[in-house]
C-alpha cells in the first residue's frame, strides 16, 4: 500500500482548517500534528491526520481533552 502524503494546503482542506492553523501548529507544537520535511517542502501523512482527528472525538460537548 502506498502512503498518501498531502501538502500543507491539501492537509488543511482535508481537516477543514486554514493553512495558517497548520503553520502555527508546526511552530508551536500545539496541537501536535505529525509532519515531515522533504527539503523545504512540508508534507502530512494522511493516516497521521486521520489519527489526529480520531484522537479528538467526543460524545458530549462537556468532555474535556486530556
């Protein structure tokens, strides 16, 4: 199976967030979204993005993140 790597813009579209959100996350480390640098190019593994979303699933709006 071939890994699917997404550009920053494609990853932002996949997550439904802005490119600047991902740029800020890379600099601050919060939230921790795994990425790779290939030369100057930043890419995200689609499986890592899916895992990131899965880890933030909630049943109720009163739940807090651990």
